[in-house]
C-alpha cells in the first residue's frame, strides 16, 4: 500500500469535509469496522531470513469515551493465517490473533475533522503452527502499540469515516530442538480505513 497516497487521501478528505455536527444524543460508545493492510517489518535475529506475508484483514474496534477527549479502544480481528518463509521459501504456516487495547486522546471533539493519538499494549496468540520438525515458536507475546488516526463526520446520524495507522511491537522466540536460536519480530504497521458509529 502506497503511504503517500494514503496521506494525500486523508488530507484531501479532511480539507473537503463539511462541518457536520455530532448529534446531541450521541452516547459514549463507538464501534468502527475497518479494512486494514498489515505491512510486516519482519525483523529476524535467527539468521534464517524469516518473514511472513503482508495481507489485508478485517478489523473491528470498540471505544468508550470517558470524556470528549479521552477514550479507550479495544481492537479485535479473527485469527489471521500467514505463510512463514525462510530465505524467501515457504517453510510453514501459522495463525496469529493480536487483540490491542489503547488509551486515546481525541482532538477537536465536535469538529468537522477529529484527529486522535493512542498508545497501549497488544497481546498476540499464535496458533495452528505448522513448522519443520524440531522447529517451534513461543505461542504468546506482549508488546507495545502506537496509533494515530482521524474521524471525519458523515451526513448521517452519528456516522464517521475513519483513517487509522497503528504500529505494533509483536515478536516471538524461535527454537530449534528446544534451544532458542533467536527472535522473529513481525512488528507490523497497519493502515486502516473504515466507518464508525457513535451511540
């Protein structure tokens, strides 16, 4: 996915967005549905040249606004299947599920463009791991998460257009014959676009 094109689209929509007012009966909850492109960093200290494939995935998040500026967001998806490659050749498959919880600060609540920033933690569970005999990975991982995004109100009841970018620190130890040989850091950047509903 072309990062300059994403930035240009966000800027263009923000400049063109009319000043739609948030309905007075909007509650503290917000749900967003996004299409997210997962772009993996693929850092590898094992010397095996490990990497997973990038892909576009569905995502849903649930936010609760404690104040007009402060919110907490829980980001969810379904377990995602990836090919694991070593030196470019596929050597196995795995699934990972990375629920993420962030605390957010929202700028300009009630405005026609509502940017926000967030920081938090992700927990990743690896499952359906199929690797060559004697090779294994740790099944769980905790890591940090950073986020920046913008909500643009639409001319429908409490709906917003959302653009969101997240950086996750997500890695696992790699073992051969039970001994750790290094760490594989997926550390993806996720580019998302979707719709949100405040209620």
